[in-house]
C-alpha cells in the first residue's frame, strides 16, 4: 500500500501533467484562432450557398426562356386556338371578378 508521501508525489505529478496539457491546448486553440476558424468555415459555407443559389437562378431563367419560346411557337402555329383560349380565359376572369 502506497504511503501518503508517495500518493502526494503522484498527485503532484498528475497536477503538473494537467497544467502542461492545459498550456498545450491553450497554445493550439486560442479563442482568436477558434474564431478565425469558425469565420473561415462560415465564409466557405456562404460561398457554397451563393454558388448553389446562382445555379438555381440560372436554371429557372433557362426554363422560363424555354417556356416562353414554346408558348410563342404555339401561338404562331395556332393563332385561332390561341385567340379562342384568350377569349375563354377573359370570360372566366370577368365572371369571377364580377361575382366579388
């Protein structure tokens, strides 16, 4: 069984080791470095989101242009049907607004 002096010596060694580890951790991970690391990660994430948003926007514009071109083609190829649909839509809209 260890004596009190031996236990105190081991305890002091453990305290010294804890102090060395704490100093090493503080040296590696200062609050400023942690903030800079977090800021870099946030900036990177914001850049990724911005690029993704740009891609979605560009895709929506392409689809809108394609739909517009298709609608123009249909109207040119079928002018009577287009006029009939416009009149029908106008009548339905007028009926709906007249009831309010």
